[in-house]
C-alpha cells in the first residue's frame, strides 16, 4: 500500500472530508492573520505523545490491528497496551525552545504541536478529561512549555487538535484498521485487546455522543483561552454531526486573528486547504493551501525507528519550490523521542534547508 493510499484510508477513518476541487475559501480578513497568505511560509509540525515511549510505534495508528503493517515489521500494540504507555511517559529532556529556535533561525514562521491526537491523551492538564497530564506526570503542562518557547523565539503558535478520540469512544469503535473495507470485506471488527467482534459494533448511545461533543468543544475552548495568543488551529478529522461541532464564529470570537484549517467542517469552511498530506498538488490549487510532509525517515508521524535520519535536501527543496510556484505553505514534521529530544540530524537538516531558503529569498 502506498503512502498516498495509507493517508486516504486514515482520512476516511477519522472522517476527514476531502476539500480538493472547486472549493472557495472565504478566508479571514483580519489584518493580523494575513501573514499566513504570504508564500512561502515554513511551518514546523511536531508529533509528540505517549507513543514515543515505545520507540517504534506510530502515534495513534500503532494501536490498530493492521496485518499489512505487521508484515512490514511496524510496531503494533493493542489499545489497552498503548494507553498504558501514559504511565511511563515522562519527557525529562523536553526543551522545545532548542528545536524551535533552530527552525526560527532557518526562516520558519510558525509551529504546530499535537496537543491531542486520536489516541485521546492530552498534553495539557485538561479539566474535562481523565486521560491527560492532569492525571499523569504530576499535572505537567507540555502545551504551556511549547507556547512559552514559541513566544520566546518568535514563532507563530499553532495547535493541532483531533476531534476523534478513540480512548473516549473505545466501546463503540473498531480497532481493526481497514475493517469492512472494499479490500477486506470479511475482516471482523476488533476490541481494545484486538479480539474479534462478531457482527456489528455496539451502537453509540445518544447520551454518550452528547458527552463527547461537550468534551471536545470544552477542550477547544481550553486551548483557546488558557494560553494567550494562538495564531493557528489545525483540526485533524471531524465529528459525525457537524452541527454540534464548535462553530468557527466562536473560535474567532475567542481568538479574532486566528487562522483555522479546513478539516473539521470541510467544503471550504476554514481559511485554507490542508488536504495535501504527504503529497504535492499536480496543478495550481487556485486557493490558499498548505502541504505537510514527514521530514524524518521511518514511515510514521511520531517517533519510530529511523526518526534519527532525515530526508535528502533535494526532496525538501522540491517541496519548497512547488509551494513557491503555486503560493502554498510547507509544513515539515519532526518527532521528539520519549525524552522529548530530537536528533542531531534534525539540526543538520534544518540548517541546510534554511541556508537554501535564505539564499533563495536574497536573490
């Protein structure tokens, strides 16, 4: 299965509505948001969470019982085992200022941290969750440390947030990746121990769904009210009833200058097209857009084997030049290890790329 096919499958699972095509984005007109539309902005994506404890487990997706990934030797745990990693998560060397400053020096404009991924673990002490740093790590706030570091080095502050929460909904979802797909029509669903589930999944009660919606909306409000100025909000996935999702008008009321991607609502709601994941457009998108790519080698967004190796400069330059040609932004992902550190290869890669960008901008 190609990287493009994997991404498409993952988007389907988390309910991400694809927004390519004749979509018109009514982007924010706030004067303090226009920085995003000055190409080429460079962004640093940071995928970090409890999966890093394992050392060879992609964030969230590593809990899916996927035979294809098993054949490739990729790390897989049951959800129960995966969530237990929170007990060991204690990144003593998490000093985001170090890697954020290197990005700033290289000409990057913004950064985006995975405040909560699909696995449900929140990197801040959330008042509305029992699976966050409030219950682990003595209540340490990794989001606060990240925001403070961004402000110190001068990067725009971005938050990634996943509306889908597999920990919260664990009784009502399948952990057999690609289950019942066209390719595997007979594959059974799987529970949190990867035991097969006969027949259909239990139906989610209305009361549970309403609690989930209230919880997600409350977490978004926490992120937008507890950390000062937030410049960008990057949703990944959607909810089944969009009418109950937090409204973009409320987000703008809390942070008037904010830029918001399109993945929560789809169909042009939001400020830009963020659907170019691990791929480049083949023609001018004709709209505000951003492409995100895994900078390190290894096949996962979070820390996995080979995350200490980075892709060749020519690959990153090609991505940059495409963004420059068609007016997009380039978001490059790094993956801190369980201690919160990134390898020397990152500092080498970001300096080389930064040297190229500076020379290009000075032409």
